[in-house]
């Protein structure tokens, strides 16, 4: 599995998650995104998923919440008023293109 394939599957899963959202807030972890994309729980896939979410967070598409129970984990939060949510609801293919462009830069 190539990295580009994995990233495309992760972006696709994120867009589908936003399109199927019922409420006004969506939160996701790297492991959940990897499972949702159908890539399994392989450690390298989870790390790639975490890198994708982290990169989107640096570009201010996602908010980050740090949870420290036993281990430090990151939960990424999207709200209905966020730019990515609005773009994904209006035009999913445009949102996909924007995310892929960000990930390749």
C-alpha cells in the first residue's frame, strides 16, 4: 500500500464522516479514522492517520483536544461552523481536492 493511497483513503473517510454527521460537532481519533477508512489497525496506518490529522490541524481545519488519562492521546474536533465542514457539505469533491493539495504540500 502506497502512502498516497493511504492518504486518499483517509481523506475520503473524513469527508464521508462529515457528510453523514447528524449533529454539530464531530470528534475523531487517528485510530478511528484508520478503521473508518477500512485500513485496519496496523501501527503504520495509525501513524499515517495521525500525521494527516495533525497536518490538517496545523492548517486550522481541525481543533485539537489533548486527553491525558493514562497516555497522552489527541482527539480532533470539527464543528459545524468550521471551514472544512462548510466546504464538505456544499461540495465534497472540492473539499477532497483541497485536503489532498494540503497533504501533498
